[in-house]
C-alpha cells in the first residue's frame, strides 16, 4: 500500500513541476512515507527522520513531509512537538496536505478533488512519474483503504482509519490509465481486500471488480491481496477460476495454528476452518494452470503463547504445505487491544527460536514445491533487470531469473526452469535452453 501511495505522491508532485532525484541532499522536497506495522519499521522511520535534521538545518528552504502510518489519521500534535523541523504531516494515502503546502492553496489546475477530507486524483487518473514511464511493468491499485476488523495485535485500523472502498468507476479509470502507460500487471490492494464494496450501496464486490478489470485492454495479469479467511467467498474463487488474466495465487493469512491464540487475536475462525478453506481453494482452482499457490502470514510469540500452542502452529504449517509463509515475531503496537490488555510475556529469545524453527520448516517445504518446476516450461512476466539478469514472476508468483541479451521488460515469455531454490528459480529462454535439465537426462547422466 505504501508503494502505491508513494507512486501517487510522485505523480502529484511532477504535475507541480518537480522531478525525482536519487539523493535527499539534492532535493527541494523530501517525502518520508512510513510504516509502523512492526516495531522495527517504526524504529527505522524515526531513525531516517532524525537523519534529515542536519539537512534541514543547513537548508532551511528544504520541505520535509512526513507521511503514512507514523502520522495516522488522528492528528499529529505529538509528532509536531518532537520533530519541529518537519514542515508537513500527511495521513496515509493522502498527498493533499503536501500539495496544499507547496501551492499555498493557490488556485492551480491540479485535477485534485477533496472528499471527506481526503484528496484523490480525479476519476482515478494516474500519470506515472517520469522515472517509471516505460519501465513500470507491475503496479498496485488500492481498492479498499483502512480496515475495520481490528485484530487485537493490529495497528492498521488506528493509523489508516475505518474501512472504505473506492468506487469501481474510479478504479477502472486508474487501471485503464496504467495499462495505457505500459503497465501489464496490477495488484488490487486492501487490508482485507475481500471486503471490497461492503460499505457501498450498489452491491459491488471483489468478484465483480475482478470481472470488470479483466476487460481492461493492455493488462495481461491481475492479482489481489490480502484476503481474510472469513471473507474469501465462493464467488471470488469462481472469478479466479474463470478469468484467464487473474493469477492463481491467493494470500490468506492464518496468523496462528492454535484456536485459543486465534481467539485472543480476534481472528474469527479456528484452525479447522482454515484447513477447510485451503482445501476449498485447491479444489476450486484445481483446473487453473499452472496450479494454485497459497501464501500465509504467521505471528510467533503472541502474548500467552505456550510451547504447545506454538507446536500446533508448526504442525499446521507442516500439514498444509503452503507455498509461502511470511513470518513475524510479535511486537506490541501502541494503542492496540493486545498492547493494552495482554502482557508481552514470551521472551525475545523464545520468539527468535520459534521464528527460526518455522523458517527452516518453510524453507524445506518451499524447496520441495519449487523443485517440481525443474525442467519444465513456465510462463514468466519479466519486470526488470537486476545485476545483469532479468527478473520476472510466474503466474503462481514464483520469482524467476534469466540471463538474456534481449530486452524482456514487460514480456510474457516461456522459460525452461534450470535451477530451483526455496525463494527463487533460474531458467533459460527456449533458444538458450537446448540441453536444459530434465529428470530423464539427469538419469542418463548418472547412468
């Protein structure tokens, strides 16, 4: 979501005549877009903000804008006192305060509109910043802002505000404008993306939105995240199964495998509910090529989590064998129910030990899943070149690297996989893949 917000800010600034620079020392405006979902992210934001103070002292005309979850939606008086050298404070997803400051509220053709004290680009129009034009292959489109579910550990509702869906017409306009600028893949974003449209009177939902975005010419791939076990509906899975452009990759966090921990987290489902959901996803998308991949999130060391409760999380992950597990050690977020009512009583050393046990387990699972791709052709959308190799992703969101002298940016190409690991794979284009690995050839070689 922050990547999408930063893109929108860059677009708005360029329409004022600014352009991006790679160094803060060369900038007239510095926007620090922040995340506080974990303590480490908040600490990093404070550290970076403090490092800008000498720059502001040497150049008083430099405009510093603090944006995002560190500011939140409930005022910034405390931050203003602590960081008096910051000129502008912007809530998440809201470039309005910065634009107003830079223009001093002068009447200018910014094509900005204000609705409920939130600024958005008119009708979803989004002109890519100059440094992204002709280069950006995959982009993010927010469809649900904020969250109202309020898990006990989560800071998002406090910092990004109540759940609110964007109008479908605005989203489609943005998708069309991105496709016209060369974007081939978009990811529809929401803290609980499956709840899209539930606050609107017209009956809109995520399945209907996917069907509408599927009609946008120029787009080749569509993804969505993040889902929630309580709201991932049958009609949504039907849309994923039916629509060729919608990729067979589902991100649906479990967070824990013990029912008492899940109840303390206020997740609203049991471990058995989650097992049944994973089975349903796999059955519903069984005919989707090249199969379905499922990713999850897990928090270790939640308040009160015993070794036996953690073991149930470990056993669930081992049983379900999901493609990806995003792991986090619990850290109290100020103002959340967990921080106010539940002592952080799992030792940090124990959190690290549990984290590493899950990490090792998932590394083995992912290695085995990815090994099934070895020697096989897969379709890859290439996004960028990294250290001389082209980087792209399969339909199931597997990261693939290929060496090629061709310009592969924005192309969907067949790649023969020649090496697999837990986190990425390597491959070759057909012209360069003669003699590539196959199990049959490996057997002949060993014979």
